[in-house]
C-alpha cells in the first residue's frame, strides 16, 4: 500500500508543508485514458497557445457536502484554475488543472488525526490517468482525506491548545490556507513538462518541502490574495452552473437536485 501525507513542519521562521510520499519508483497499479481536452503544457511563465486557451474547461462539480469551508475552498481553487493566469499555467493550463481538481475533489473525505501538523493524507493504489488528446498525465490515490485537526480547519485559539502551524505565509484555518493546501496537493498529482511531478516528492526533507511551498506561492499568491474580491454572487453563479450541468448530464437525481436548489436559495445574493 502506498501512503502520502501532507504535514506542516517548522523551517527557519516559517512553517512549511512536508509531504511524505511513496518513493518515485513505486509501481503504478492501474492506468486509464480519458478523452479530456487538448492543450499544451507550460512552465507557468509563458502564455498558452490559442488552441489551448479555446478548449472548454470542465464544469464545476455539484458538491454534495454541507461543509461550507471545504466547498468554498473548492470554488476558490476552481475560480483560480479555470482562468488563464500564472497559477493555472503552472498546473499545465486551465483544462487539465480543473480536470485534476475535480477528480481529487470527487474523492476527498474528512478524517480526524491526532497530529495537528497533518493537513491531507492520501493512500492506497494509484491510478495514472492520461488525457489522450493532450498527452498530459496525472495520478490519483485510492483514498484521500483532509485532517479535521490540522491547518485546513483549525488554528490555536488558546495557549493550552495544541499548536497548528502556518502553511507558508498563510495562517491556519483561513480561506487562503485552504486553497493553498488544495493547490499543493495538485502539484504532487500532475506530471510536468520534464516528466516529473510538478512538485517533487519531499518526504522527510524540510528543505525540499520549503521549496515546494515557495513555488506554489510564487505561482499562485497573487490569485490567492485576489479571492477576497470574488463576490458571493459570483460564487453562487458557479454553483448554479454546476447544478445545471449535473442535471443535464443526468449525474444528479431529482432529490439531489431539489436539495441543491434549496441550498442555493440559502446562499447570499451579493
């Protein structure tokens, strides 16, 4: 069985993510191909070509979770990755970035671990998915869980409580840290232009872990800080789009549609 843990440990004055992953030579258990979307890769600094930008981005997922912190983190990540910017280009372009985000979000669960430095754990067999139009690949673990006792959900409110570290420059239990954690995970799932994962395995290597966190922030910090400008109505439109898409393709039953519509009615209009 393969394990991947996203931990946050202190290095110098920052607390940075450490990801304990299977070694790079581990056997791929299963492979599959997806029709996907044709687009070219990028190092995150250049522009995508015209054909790549014109490819439709996958629609957002109609999340069934009642966890608004997690739901907002997903919508924030979707908002960033679905646009052509430095962050989405780092993740090989909006189309593949959103495809992987949706795949990961579709399997993420929550679970409580005693270690407050642990943010996410992924374990089990891995599936390698290749988009046959673009040739881009990514992997998915059989199981993935967010630690409800870690920085995604918690911060230290009182001195007597267990400390919860920052993630890079972002404080725990904030909108910024939650989307940063999701983006960090994507970096360990997507194959880069050089054939390696966008974020190298960092295991018990704090120095590499710090580099990985700094890389995510250097590519995505501007977009993360812009999230506060996204209005509630804009997020609401994204959710309406997701429900409409799921209704049209039949992936959401009538009861689920009704529950989703009732949930949308309770969201802020502005």
